[in-house]
C-alpha cells in the first residue's frame, strides 16, 4: 500500500472578536459570535472575561445573534 501525505490548504484567517479569561493561569476563551451573554464568564474557572481580538480561521455561524436567543429554563 502507498500512503501519501495529503497536501493541506492554508485556511484564510481574519481578525476575530473574542472574549478571553481575565485570570492569569487560565487559558479559556470564546469567539464573540458564539457567546450567549453580553459579558460572559469563563466556562473553566467562572471568572469574568475581557474582550480582545485574535487572528483565527474563518468559521461560519448560522445563528447570527446568539445573545438574543432564549436560554433554557432553569431546573431547581
């Protein structure tokens, strides 16, 4: 059998708005268009997050405004 390494295409990158964790040791971050809250908290350490920008590959999000979607009902 012959195995040939597939040629990888370079994905286009663009500056993307993100939220990153404010804690020094935490590496948590999320794209802004995938966040459900206007001011999200880190899903790893529950600390507040700060906005920023990163060069990331293009990623399509079909739900344009996730922050206005109704979230599930809390079960107590």
